[in-house]
C-alpha cells in the first residue's frame, strides 16, 4: 500500500508546499527544479509505458507552465499549481484504488484553489460550482471503489465487460474529470475565470487524468465511442460560436478529449496508442494555445474575440506561436496533432467504425475553422480598425510559448518520438501520400467554405448555455422556492409543537387540572400554597411523630431486655 | 473583395496540387469510398464545413445563446420571485 504513495508526483507536491514558505528567489528555483526532478523520477521509474508516457508529458508541461508563471508573485496560486500537477502525476502512478482516490481528491481541491486564486467574484462563484461538480465526481468514484474493495479487489484493474454498480459508479466519477457530456459544463464555466497560468495547468491535467483512467479502466467500452465522437463534433460546434477566448479553448478541450475517448473506446492496440499519443500532443498544443491566450488577455485586458483584432504586428511572438499551435490542433501535416490523429483514424478504419472516422474528420474541419481560421483571423492576422493598447509580454512567457510551439514542431516532424513512447509502439505511418493529401484537401475545402461565410464568422457578444444551466437556473429556482416552503413548514410545526408542550407542561405540573377539565371534577378552591400549612407541614409532622414513637418503643424494648 | 479572390485562388491551387498528388502517388491502405475516389476528401471537407456552420450558427446559436447577463444574480432573484 505504501508503494502507492511513494511516487514521482510527491516531488512536485513537496515543492508546492515548500513554495508556500520560502522567499521569492528560492521559490522560483523550486518551481523549475520540481518538474525537472519529477521528470527524472518518471524516466527512471519501473512503471508501465502508459504511466511513464503520461508522467513524462505532465512533468514537461509543468516545467513549461512554471517558466510561464515565473513572474507570478502569488505564492498560494503557485503552491496550488504545483500540488495539482503533483497529485495528477500521483493518480497516474497509483496502483491501488485507494491511492488513486486520495490523489484524485487532492487534485480536485488544488484545482479549485487555482480557479479561485484570480480572486474575482466570478471566479469565486465558478470555483464553487467547479468544486461541487468535482466532489460529486469524487464521491461517485468513492462509492464505486468501496464496492470494489468490498469484493476484495484492491488494485486498479480494467473493468471493461462488467456492468455492475461499481463499473457504472467509477465510470461516472471518471467521466466528470474527462468532461464527458452531460458532465462537461464545469470546464467552460471554471477555466476562463482562472488565472492565466492557472488555465495552462488546468487545461493540461484534469481531463487528461480522466482520459488516462479511462484507458486503464475502460479501454474497449464501445459505449464510450458514441460519447467520444459526439464530444469531438459538438465541442467544435460550440467553439465555432464562442466569443470568450478561453471559453473557446475550453470547448476545444472537450472536442479533443472526444478524439481520445473515441480512440480508447475502440480498444485495439492502435486505438490505445492513438488515445495516449493524442493526449500527449494535445497537452503540448493546448498548453501553447492557452499560454498565448493568457498573454493576449494580460497584454490587452480584453478576453473577447469581438473586442480584439490585428494583434500580429503588436505581439508577433505570441501570434506565430499561436499560429503553429492552432495548426497543430487542427492536424496540419508536419505538426504533432497530425501524428496522433493518423493513429486514431487508422484505429477507426481498421475496426470498421467508418461512421466514426467520417465524423472525426468533420470534427477536424470544425477545429480548423474555429481555432486555426477564426481566432487567427479575428484576433491576430485580420484587418482591424480598432487601435488596441498592448502592454509588454514578459520574457519568461515568451520563452514558455516558444518552448511549447517548438515541441509541437519537433514531435510533428519526428513522430517516432511519440510512437516510441506509446504503450504498444504502433507506427501510424503519418507521412504517406494518401494521409497527407487527405488532410490538405479536407482543410483547403473547409477553408473555402470559411472564406465564403467570412462576414458572418465573427462571434456575437453572447454566452452559450451548456448543461450547467440545469444547476444554475432550474436548480437555483427550485432551491429558492423550496427553501422558504421548508422554512414555513418548519415554523408551523415548531409553533404547534411549542403550543403542545406549553399545554402539556401545565397539566404535568398540576395533574388535577386534567381531572378538572376532562372529568368535570369540581375545581379546587384557589389558595396560596405557601401560607397553607396543610399541604406539606401536616403530613411531615405526622410522619415525624410516628417515627419518634417507633424509636421510643425500640429503646424500651432494647433496655427492657438488657 | 480582392483579398477574398486571392484567398480562393490560393486555396484552389492547393486543392489542385493535392488532388494531382493523390491521383499520381497515393496507395490507400483502406478501401472505403472516400479512401479510393480521388478528391472525396474535398467534398467531405466542404460539406462538413457547411454542416458545422449551419449547426453552430443557425441551430445552436438560435437555441442556446443568451445575453451576457443571463446568469447574473438579479435575473436569478427575479425568477425566484
């Protein structure tokens, strides 16, 4: 059991706790050294390839995000981020159900602290909703794990093929983290309210830990294929109309996680490799996109696409890093998204899920339009009449964005880096002519449609309702109505009980009253008890007199005998 | 408008090159209709894009988009009566 807790993730957790107490200069060293040592510990660990792959990418993005956050002074935020990253790695390396559950809950609390660390009212409210949803997920997981433990299974195992209560409870718990609809709304609700660096961490860990657990526990569950494909298409559609920059990327996380869920649901070695490789690549390009979005929001003070425009000239490093990462997320050849999408498409085609293959291709088109074309055009490269004031982007942030963009290119040009890390080491053969021409044709044709509709592609300044509507509107109204109703029932019952006890008290103090009332006994003459010597004095006097007489008789009897 | 024409021209050149490359050099590994017929991906990309634009801009936007202050407390209290 102890082995479950002694893992690479602990290094980051300890670094996070240390960051709370050490001076600023030392904290910077700790924040960089923590991920580096964790990465070394992951590389030299003897866990299976899947855990090592996820551990590696988690520690790499922790390092890049830590560099991005070097100018942040808030020690609580930095500590929460390091603990969050550490606990995510610990979930990945946990062998037992209990170990997984404990770090799962630590993750939920730490990520909630990251959401609220931007210290705005909106963040506090979104954080509260985030915490409630994740505690619900944690409790579902706990219930499932308790059933597994009761049946004698202590170590994490694949549950595919079961259909018992434990299966469904653990699936629901993990589905909350993987943002599988309808348990997805927290992601678009909470992520945009977090701090800039916090969003980079959150976009990388929670959903990918969910995907990791789905791979380990539910690989090959065909039901998840339908959810995965739906997520991929629906996330892209939502992103297409979204106006808030970080909310748009939150929907893209759902869309990309959809690819992973669909791939792991296929369950073949290619499918498993596709899901893990896509998670790896996704963390790199989504991390870069979120870092660029954070840089834009920090530099301009604006978070809506409709308020931004023409930033490529004012923020060239951010713009080009964003361009590379946005092409990677769509799946352009020679960038890393293409490498893992090839595996996923191969998995769907080999397993005969041709409908999934077509829909995932259409989702790629959606990604192209909503990120690569829409954001690049309306935020960075399109014409803009507005003169937007831009402040300086700190050097550490530029370095982190460049690191992210370069990692997308390196893993895109040298796909064997990714393929050698995957659990089954299956080669996706991404650079065949048919693969490359397929994506080029797909994207060029979609771009024609985008240009045709360009005038209407600018998002409206509105919010899009999601499943959080159910607990933000009807549930709120329900509670607001039920609460006064319950209160009035409580008051009514309380008053009636009060009356009853007052009445009963009266009768218990003087039972004669009951006789008088119920049996029409003649009421006693009112009298003042303190002045009436009959009440207590007479019987007491008689008792003393009798006792005295008995004592005298005893004495006479005793002395007479002597 | 001039920009749009340039964009169309560029995209058509890209499509033409990709299509030629597919016809001349591609050896598809899978044998579904969109793997075998050259240029099928152009149709999937173009139609798929329009389906998504229609879904997002016409249906989801009309059904699920609200004003920015939709979730504000004032609205909630008003609803709660």
